[in-house]
C-alpha cells in the first residue's frame, strides 16, 4: 500500500499562537471584562459589520440546545441577515429554561441600546458551565465599556475573549483574488474540550468582505463546516452550545458569482480547516493531533464509521499519547465500527510505516522505526479497508492525564 505520511491538514500557525492577521473590511471589534467566571480577563466579545451582512450558521444537533442557540436560530429564521455577533465566555446559558431565553434576549437589548443596533441584528453565543443563569447585573455594568471599545480591537482580541479552557486563541485568515478584486476572510474560534461537533463547547465566527448571495453563502458555509469542524474530535462530546456563524458584508465591493464561488469556497474551507486543526491541537491536555485517513471503504459513510471509531477509541488515543505503535487497538476499533469489510484485506500504516496486512502484523521492527515519528505532534494513521471507493478523514487528539485533571476540576 502506498502510504501518505503527510498530515491531512496543513495549518498556517506558527507556534502555539497564530500570527496576527488582517480583518476583512467593514467590521469592528470590541471586548470587555465582566468577570463572569474569572476576574482580570476579557470575557465579552462583539464584532459589528458597518452594513447588514448576509448571515449563515450551523448549530449543534444536541437536543439540549442552549438559549443563545435557540435565539440565534429564531433570528435567522426571519431573515438571513445580521449586523453583529455577541459572545460571552464563562456562562453557557444552557438548560436554563424560560428565564435563560429571556436573559439572552435581554443581553441583545442591552447591546443594541448601547451600539445603535436593533436586537434582531445581533447573533448571540455563549460558552461555559451548563445550568447557571446569566449574571445580568454584570452584563448591565459591562456593556457600556464593550460599546465604547468598538473599533479598538481585532480578531486576536475577539478570539482571546471567548476562551475558556483554551491554551491559546484560535484565528486564521485568507486573502483571495476573485475576478473582480481581492477579498479577505478571517475565522475565530474557541474550543478545547467537549469537541466533537455535529452540525464542542465549540464556537466559531467567520467574517468575509465579499458580496455573496444568501443561498450561495449558506451552501459554501455548510460544505466548509462539513469538511472541517465536522471532522474533528477531542473527546467525542457534542456540546449544547456548538455554533458556527458566518457573516459576509460585501464591504470589499467585490461580488462572488459563478466560478468565483468555488474560489471563495476553497478559501473558506482553508480558514475553517486551519482553525479546526487548532481545536484538536489544543484539546484539553492534548499532545498529539492524529490524522486518520480511511480509504477503500464500501462507501463514504462506512469510511466515516471506521474513522470515528478509531478516533474516539480511548485505547487508541492513550496509545498515541504513550508513543506506542499498538496496531492491535486500531484494528480492534475497526472491527467494532460497524463498517463492512474483509479483515484479511485491511492494511494499517502509522506515520508511513506499514504495521498490519493480510490479517497479521508485518515483519518490521516498527517500534524502532516509529520511535522518532511518534514523538512528534502530528501522527498519521492510514487505513485501507479494501472494499470499495469510500474515504474519510478525521482529526483526533490523544488522551492524557491532563485531560482528566482539567475536567475533574472544571467547576472548581
């Protein structure tokens, strides 16, 4: 089997914190510190488009949907337009009933009054501990400072303000040439635990200054999310709050139509791909990004079953943390995945070294061959099922002692 030991995603990050990036035209940023969970840090983030923007969104499929998810859905159901995205960290406002819904709408009214926007122009999102009501007194005290800060911050500040257990802010950008000129995109996200989006506490916002028709923007957006955020996992948990927003305001004066849509879509997927990689890289306690490539499946759905079962396997994840070339854990996960294949046809390679073929391990000293590759950050697992044209790629983190410590102590 020809193996591919190159990671499926090529991030543009340099070190843990991404390089600074330019914002698309026509957007202004603000952050402020309300002390929702910790004092001394910004935990409110706002981005406002100077003009109404075409809005797209993808939300969690968890049946326990947080108040801001329900409110944002309702806003976009009336019109695919928005002027702003408002995110708070520290309180998820999930499983908070009618009071939580009322509080969410009240935060939009507070920000609208302070910025001159209409409440229905603002898309809300929240992240933090599930079950607690919003601290409305802190919102009232902090919103004036948030409004006064508008235009003084940038994408990196926005990304920092929405962090919870994140080790570093996550943002990425692309500048792309369309037939009518240059457009810019920037994506900002938070997430380290509860990451297994199914459109974890995963929130993301993408801004673009191209002029795009609403239906086209939503289609590009869904395709990009499916190819990126929906192909990552840290711990297999889908949050109550998972949300990805996309605003395209046309401030560049460049229209994306016809063939330009494919170019814009590729750039959008690139931005989200970079940010999705950062989510896995920053998985709580993670030391590895596992690139799982499944080919030769009966169909793509079977390939996804196989990839996700391997990526979610605690035994596989701990083996990668331990730098252990334990192919048995990989094939055991494949065997229970529900995918259809002949075990004798399966081939498994790790970092370019073939470990398993013909129903048995290969005659290689793979522990010695893999000692150096397994010490690296990016670990590539290639799986050939030998049963058809289906394929799938998934990014997964390893599972470490620190993940347990982080989540055991989360509320304390």
